[in-house]
């Protein structure tokens, strides 16, 4: 592959539904060109160095693709032949392991797995013809090079996956609770909130600490993927190790101090231990405080105001206990957090009614496939009770 330093090319950053605008803002601030918001993705233009910088610094990207070939196909034979036309020796060594992933939205192709197999066959047969029998091996779990095929009706795009493993795998989280919030979503929620990155920040139901760690990294301008050891582009034929080292050094030099407090609480001893371990692994234990405390019975004081942001229980069958919890959350807000902004994510709008406070912002967001709302409660002295009007769409 020809070295791309200084040469601009198109890229696609994938993200979760609802985070496209935040990702677009991130890309613009990072210096991307021709930024365009798509569905669950943002397209942009940059050079090789910018691709490295994007993988290291983007907080709400899941992966970054580099399109290398576009064509039209309506039959599997056309898909195979077009994929085989590509000069794969520019991108893959015969000694590389590969994996092909497909995303298909088409009347002509019904099964993404079948599409991925056809493209894989085309790549393998290309090398067999070129080398008289040799071929790259397939490794679906940990390949050297990931290839993506995207089909929209009859429009096909083959891309190289520069990230490798999903970028939500930051490299700092080794222990989790049963249903942890993803790092990408946690960062997205923080960036969607009005936290000024200087005042105090509280997650009163912190679980394994993901929101806290993402908040600290944002406040200190620490690259989110600083702890990752491996990216897909490191196995590309044009990988420039010196350029990567420079990009990383420049990003590290932009880290800043944080003077406020970032506090996490959880009532479960096991969660507190997991959060402490993850915070230590992220090397943020001098910034983040973790306490074992019940938010309802012993709320963490925030005398200087600040932002509360958390991920309470939701998504299960509503019970009287769940409704009571949300009622207690509302009471705790009113009695203890005047002058604070409180944000929570939930899919249970019926439970939200039991908070008995009027939210000032409501943002549609997805946690995986679960449609949720990200709600803001601005707490004033004597916060007004919500009327019995339900906070539903």
C-alpha cells in the first residue's frame, strides 16, 4: 500500500444511533475536513496521520473505516467478480490473517454472512491465482486485517477497518458488572450534558466506574484509547510507526490538570471494588474518588454545585420497587442538590413520572438496541413538582 502521509482520503467513523452530531463535533475540533453526518456514522476527509489521531482521540467513534473500492452489484457472482478485481496485494500480505464483516441493506442480497463469505472467497482466490496456491488465513476473532463490505441496495463499498477491535474497548476496563454501559455511550452522554469539565461531577450509582473514568479522561483531555495496545492500522502495509509515535506524543502533551472532584458511589461492595480496580488500571485513582454509599440513604454532598450523571436500573419489567426507587431519586434530588444539574438515562418513562420533577431537556438515545431518553433536571431551591402530566413522547 502506498504511504498516505500528506495525501487526503475519505473515511467513515461509525457510532451509536443518537451520537452522530457529537461525533461530528469531535471530528471538526480534531481538524477533519468535509465532515458529513450520516446514519450511525460520520464521513470525513483526512490523511494517514489524521486517521491515527482519530483512532486515538475520538470518544464516540466505534470504528474508523477507510473505503478502498466502490462498485454496483445485484448478483452474488457480480459481487464476487468485483471484489476479486481489486489489487489486494496493495493492502494485505499473504502472511496476514483476515476477517470480513458485512452490513447489508439491500433487496438483492439478503444475508450479511453470505456476503462476507463471498468477499472472503474473492480475496482468497485472488491470492491463490497470484501465488499459485498460497492464500491468507482467516481468523474471525483476532485477525491482522479486518475488511468491511457495506451494501446499500446495489451500491457496494469495500473498506479497511483501521481500528481493529471496537474503539469502545479502551484498554482500561478489566472487570465489569452484569450490564455495564459502553465507554462510547458513557462519553457521549457526558459530551451531551452541560458539564463544564471544571466543576464537580458525581455518578451516584457508578457500577464498575465507566462513566467516572470517561468523565475524568474528558476533563483532563486524556486520549480515550491511550491504553490500547493494538489498532488495525498497525498491520497495514503502509503503517508508519514513527508517525504514530509522534501523533501519540502530541496528544499526550495536550493532557491538562483537573481541579474539581469526580466522585462515584455505589451501594454494592462488589461494584465498588470493580470500580476501584478499573480506575486504578486507568491510572486515574488520584482524580476519581470511589465510595461505598447508598445514594438514597446517604447522598454525597456537593456544596459547590456541579453535575450529577448516572445510569439507574431500567429495561427490566417494571415493579413496585423500581417505581419506588425513581420516586426516591426525585426526593433525593430536591432535598440535597439545589444548584446542581442532574442527568440520567432510562428507557422506563413510566418510572420517570414517579420522579415528580419536570425535566428541562430530553434527548433520544439508544443503549444498544434499547431506545432510551437522556433527561436533565435543573435543580433550584424549592424545585417545582411536576404536574400529573406524563413525561411521554
